[in-house]
C-alpha cells in the first residue's frame, strides 16, 4: 500500500503530522524550560503552539475551506506567554516554513478556533503534555470528521517503537523510534516509519480472548482517571498481567498494533468529558485495526456534540474479542 493510494486527506495529514512531530521532538527540551501555565494548570509548551501552527499551515494550503477545531489559540499564546516565548514559537514554525511572517504564524494557530460543522479537522497538537515533560509518550493527534464520522485519523508518535512488520525496523535491523499511525475509514490502519515519508505496515489488533490474559492500558497520570474504579474493574475481569500505564493516544496505537488488548478510561469526576481531539484519531485507529470502541455504557462515540464528547461517559477500546467482557466488568 502507498500513502498516495489512500486519498489526498490521508497524505496531507501524515505529512503535516510527521513534520510537526519531528519538530516537536527537536524542541522538546526547550519546551521543558519554557512551560507555561493555562487555566486547567496543565503545562502548555512551545511545542504545543509550534505543532498547531505547522499542522494548520498544511491544512490552510490544501483544504482552505475546512474548519479546524483545536486545543490552542493565538490569544492564549499572546496573553499567557512572554514575548520571548512567542518569538520562540515563531522561530520554531519558521524552521518548517522559512518564509512565514510572525502574523502568518499567529493566523495559522488561530485557525484552530473553528467550531465544527459538516466537515472539520480536529487537532490536539500535543496530546499527553505530561508525557512530553516527563519522558513518557506524547502524540500529535489529527482527525478529519465528516457528517459525524471520523474518516481519517493520524497520530504522530515521536517516542513509540513498534516491532510490528519488517518496515518498522531500520536497515540495520533495529526497531526505529518514532512513527506515524494512520487510519482511513473502510481501508485499515498503518504504521508509517520514519515519520512523514516512510513505508506503510498494516496494523491489526490482538487475538487475546481470555480476560485473564488481557494486557490493559490506562492513563499514567492518576488525575486523569478514577484509579480505584479502574482497579475494581481489573479485578472483576480477572486480568493477570500488570496494567500498562501510558500518557496520550499512544495507548490506542499499542492496542491497534496488537501489543495490548484493552484500554479503559473512567472520568476522574462526574461530568468530565474528553475533548473530541482526545479520542477522534485514536478511535478510528482501533476500529480500522479490527477493534471496537464504545463508552462505558456501550454507546458509540458521538463527535457532533461540540468540542467535548458531551453525550459519552468514559471509554472502552478493545481488540473486539474482549469488549463484552469489559462492558460486563464495568457494570
Ligand atoms: P492521558 O494522557 O490518557 O491521561 O490523557 C491526556 C488527556 O487527558 C489530555 O489531553 C486532557 O485533555 C485530558 N484530561 C485533562 N484533565 C483531565 C481530567 N481531569 N480527567 C480526565 N482527562 C483529563
Ligand atoms: Mg489532549
């Protein structure tokens, strides 16, 4: 399979996310020193704004009519950040877009204020900020939603290594770190190595059927979930392997690749709903790899409720075979 055969949206999205992911990887250490604070107190980094600017610049060029619903905006950058930080974001974006003026960069970032509609893209420039800062996983998450369905899902994964398939290994036979996961509705899920312009290897979920053998993924950040409830459900399932704690939608990549079997997400407090960009790309990656995704009540994810998944409660993503057992354990 060639990227060009999967449609222009998939090709542009992989290039945009791959380029942004490589830049994020190169600036992550500066980002640590310059971490800002935003209302929800999660660290916002230079990488966040740089990635949003780069991805939005690709979408503006190829799909100027499409809305972008994204986590950041230029006003937050300019009010919350020092001038030195703004200048660093502009400089970082210019590494990929040497001709860009400061105002171009701010305008690209601001494209993310879109509100949805019949066809829109949704972006989390850095999903898993805690992972970025603490040496764990983080991803650049981009998805195209048309009439409520995710049609293309792309995750740029600078720190993921998959042993899946010959293309995952470098010419020296080592497993390369960093890749892009791509799903196209009706076509499948692939791992693209190296980021942005690599070869495609098809991914598929595991064949583990026994709940006792389930390798279960969960957020590493305890504040992002109801940890006591997670452990009660693990006991109800009888899952014996130690859970895999990981930041970001990198979890969905390991599930889609068959390196884990089940992913559970319990809201940390009643009334908390993930943003659409926290689940859109990851959910298609799992489904197109042969898995199943619902909320804790077994409902499909509804991406038409605004910026957040207001009509869903938590998440179960599985290889499909373990889904009914997981739903029963949650009940
Ligand atoms: P994870 O890396 O799986 O823990 O998820 C990271 C995502 O969790 C971030 O993109 C946030 O949007 C989201 N998040 C932030 N605060 C919370 C919270 N209190 N409960 C659940 N998720 C949260
Ligand atoms: Mg996020």
